[in-house]
C-alpha cells in the first residue's frame, strides 16, 4: 500500500504547479466543414519558434477525393503545402514559425470533388483563438447568391465585401439572422468609402443558419465576400435569391446606412480581442 502524500507535500506540488503553468500554453484547435472550391482559412496566432502541425483528414477519401493543406506566414506568403502525404491519405504539414503574427492554415481542393474535412492545428502559442475565414467570389445582377453562415450563440461574425472591378461603385451588404430577419445593413462604410463591413454578435436564441447577401443599388459589380467568426460549420452558397428593386433598395440603404451596421444590437468585441 502506498503512503498518502502529506498535506505539506501537496501544497508544495500545487505551489510549484502554479509556476509551471505560467506563460504561453500550446493548444489543439480543430475545425470541421466541407471544402468545395475556394480554400477555407483558419487564422493561427503564432509566436516565433512555434512548431506548428496542421493535419487535414476526410471521411470521403474512399470516394477518390484528395485532401490538401496550405500554410501561410503572417505576411500572407505560402510557406508549406501538403496533399495526401499522410499514411491514411490525410495531408500533414509540420513547420517551425520564423516570425510572430497571425499565420493562416487552409483546406484546399485539387478539383477532384468536394469533401468533408477535419482540420487540426497544434503548436501555436499566440494569444487569441483561431477562427475560420472563407472567401466567396460573385457578381451582383438581378440575382445574387445568398451565403449561408452556420452560427452558434456567442459567435462574432465579420463580413467584408470588396468591389473587385468597378471603381467608384458603392457596394451593399445585408445580414439576416437564422429566422430570416434583416438585422444589419452596410453600404460603403469601409475606410475606402466603397467596400462594406458588417460585425455582428449572435445572441441567445439566434443560433442557426444566418445569411449574407451582396446587393447593388445602381451598377452591378464583381466582388469578394469574406466571412469569418462562425463556429457551427463552414459557410456555403446553396441558392440564388432575387435582389431588391433599385428603388426599394435605395430607400433601405437611406434609412439604415446611418446606423452604420446595426439594427437591433450593437456588436461588442470579446474581451481580449484585438
């Protein structure tokens, strides 16, 4: 029978333990979703010297799909790529970070077909939590794609709509909650006076599939729409919807753009957010 440690010994261990846990702690972050065409990114708060490992697996490998993983440094440079190099057909990247900052890992597609994925990231010790970011390309006209955003309560959604090829054309962006209520409108509120940005918190009772739409008041335009902050799954574009008539859209933006972004609730960044 082993002797029970004395209370003094336990206090000594606890005291030492309190010193041992000080400082940055490496985490293990996991994401799931479906990759179809554009890469799906996850930000990684990194400190120089971190030994990063990014692993992408898929239950769909038996269907002939091939996983692919990408790693970018804090300046957006592609520093590593892997495609099916794991023993089970997964993609694995191991890399030592040369600089601190917000690095990015991405799940990509080699055009062999869409696939469900699991992405795990370990080794990062920077502050903040990794979040997914997706970019959708589109063009406004009489119809526009409605981007579905699966969201959980407490998610802090951020949508950035950028005009690609129509200088001077002001963009417009709508956000609907899981019940289909219009909760936020933005029109050229970015620093350049053209792009549109929405930041919004998912409140209690509002979990589910939220929706974002790019809109136009006058001229159509090509755009990139980046979506990040959702934790219930990856965003997707399942269908097209009719854009409001220019007259009604003009009234909508006139009445709501003065609110900057918010109709019902003001977005408040989480504590410690940059």
